[in-house]
């Protein structure tokens, strides 16, 4: 079957901005064969040289930040300020993991009658399957540590947002990363993605996306005892206690859920507010929501862009029961897949608005009485990815953080992702951790060698 082209559309104005190749399963298999051949030499590149190549890749990305950001604004509708952060994040991730190449060693373990040494060896070609919500950073959280460990990479961007991945592939070559060590294969999840999962030469899949596809990938990978790292959805809580700095908590709550138009696995889409300060908080929160600038994302002033596609906007809309809306922000009229920041109240935790990942600019607000109830409500979810706790009592902040079943929590902040700290989820939010100092280890086999001193 020969490949065809698919249209790439700007979600802010619905114009076609490019056409990209839809690769077939056969073409994907050939890319995997090339990745396997490239692995044989990439794993032998001396560590200092591999580190230098990653540093070069980082610097090349850094010198193209504005170009990459502009592509992302047009392809994904991200605000220009976010897109610049995202492109810089790729450069940061590569720089950080370039430093791990020469530190990635085994150890000598004391044993009787000999010497025991462990070696860390790269596992082989790795498949990285990326969603459309943060195409650049999420890709780099996989390929940065994988390349550092000595693995080769086949990267599949989401069909709707392939453009920055294609450009990163070109920049890798420009930076001197040898041909076929880092390949970008565009096309659909069912053709390209699933071929990568099923091909035995791919030794690990790093997947970010929906829980449904993540669970299918885990089942398929199990047949080959293939490793998977899964970063899936979220329904994170933003917990506001009565001793919090209410001005800061209210001013920051909109960006914690409406950033990237709510298309963020870490979005704090369940706001939990202590009942004693509910009215005071909501007054400030409403003002902040109505002040969110939803406008052309290429403008420096823009704080929120459109949703990714018309069908995704329909999915978000289908969740919102207008009779439950407390208030809304504004959004431009079409063209473009715009949807206003929307605040929902008066629902029970059994309601699907409280339970399901909507992946749009929609937040529910629920009152709680005390610490125990706040923790219970935060944990009343199939997900466990992120969360925030606002309090001036650090002891309470830590107690609640320890009580909430979630991989990434922040106190008096909405920070979720730093390249130097581990990131991943509890429960249906995923399996394994990305980023942080240990990420390259997850791309290595550990080999143990015993040398007898008795002969
Ligand atoms: P998917 O899980 O379908 O897509 C994520 C990636 O997986 C894309 O690259 C997709 O390819 C690929 N893919 C799809 N099917 C397969 C398969 N069978 N084998 C291998 N790869 C596959 O997410 P959606 O884009 O459909 O979004 C649906 C919902 O998932 C969202 O509304 C949100 O709730 C959640 N989501 C969560 C994300 C997160 O960050 N945790 C990110 C994105 C979505 P392609 O799209 O090109 O066909």
C-alpha cells in the first residue's frame, strides 16, 4: 500500500497549513529496520562523543526556539509564550541528559571469591508515541534520556500535530546525530503506532495519551515482554484551605486548568474549596476567570488559544450541562475551535463531570469541610497524576500531599513538570516515571558479570 498525504490545519482559523505523509505499516517497519541497524553503531559511540552530540542537538534546538514556537502556535493553537517555553524545554531536556551520558555506569558489588560488576547497556530501538497536546516537550521527555542511554528512537507524533516533530528530526541531523538514530514517522496511531508496538525489534514503548489506548498498548506489549512507560490522563484536584493566601490561590487557579485550553493531563480540573471561605474565594476566582484573555495565540497577550479540532470541541461541549454552569469566561467567535473557560458547580462526585477527563477548559467546584474530606474527595478518582494544595500551614501542606494518591503534587504552586524531577501517575494515570535523574536507567538493561579470582 502506498502512502498518502493528510492535511494539517491551524485550529485558530481552520486554514490548511501543510500536508504531511501518512506512512503505512510497511514503511514503518522499514524505519524500524533502519533504527535497528543504527543501534548497532550508536550504542558504541564513546560516551564523551555521545554527550557532545546531545549538547549540540540542545544548542541547535535553542537557536531555533522562535521558529519551533511559531510552528507550534500555527499547528496546535498554543499561545506564543507557552510555545516558547515548550521549545526551550526540549533544549533543556537534551542539555540535562547530555550530562548523564558519562555518568551512566554500573557498580562493583562486594562478593566472595571474585569481583562482581554490573553494566548498564541500552535496551535497543525505542518507540515514542506522542499526543497532540504538548507535541514538543512530551517527545523530548522520551527521546532525551533514550538517546543518552544509547538507544535509537522512532518517534510518532499525533497525526494532527506533526510539524514540530518533523522539524526536530531535521535539527537532529543538522546537529550531527547520525542518520536513522532519531527518526520521525508520521501517520496514524493504528498504522504507525501499532506497528511500532507489535514489532519485536522495538524494545520499549513510551506512550502518552488516553488511558484506553495506553491499556491496549500494555496488553499488546505484554505478548513480547516489551517494556512500556505510560503517561495517561488526569483529573487533578486544586485544594484551597481556609488559611491559604486567597488572592494568590484565586489568581492562579484559572491558569492551573485553562492553560493550553485545558488540554493538559496535569490540569487541575477539580477545584475543592473549604466551605468557610467558599464565597470569598469564588468572588475572586470569578473575576480571574472573566479576565482570562482568550484570543489569537500568536499575540503576546494571549493566555488561552482554541481547542485542537472541531471534533474535540464537540466532545468538550457534550460534557457541559448549561444548567450547572456557575459562570464563564469569553471566547472569540469562529472561525477556529474556540471554547470559553467554563466553571461548573453543584454536582455530586458521582457525576461524570467530576470523574472523567474532559480535556478542555472546564473546571468543577466542590466544597469540603476539613482536611479528611479534602483528601477523600481528591482521591475519589480513577486518576492520580497531579494536584495542588493551597495553605499557609506547611505541616498541613505536607500531610495532605502525603495523603493524596498522585504522582506530582505542589504546595502553594501549580508546578507539575521540571526536567530534573520524576513525572508520572498513580492509578489510571500511568505506569513508570519520565524525567528526573533516573530516566536513562529505564532505557537500560542491567548486566551482571562475575569474574572469579580463584584461578
Ligand atoms: P490517543 O490516546 O488516541 O492518542 C495519543 C497518541 O497515540 C497519538 O499519537 C495517536 O495517534 C496514538 N495512537 C492512537 N491509537 C493507537 C494505537 N492503537 N496504537 C498506537 N498508538 C496509537 O488520544 P486522543 O488524541 O484520541 O485523545 C483522546 C483523549 O485522550 C483526550 O480527550 C484526553 O482525554 C486523553 N489524552 C490524554 C493525554 C495526556 O497527556 N495524558 C494526551 C492526549 C489525549 P493518532 O492520533 O495520530 O492516530
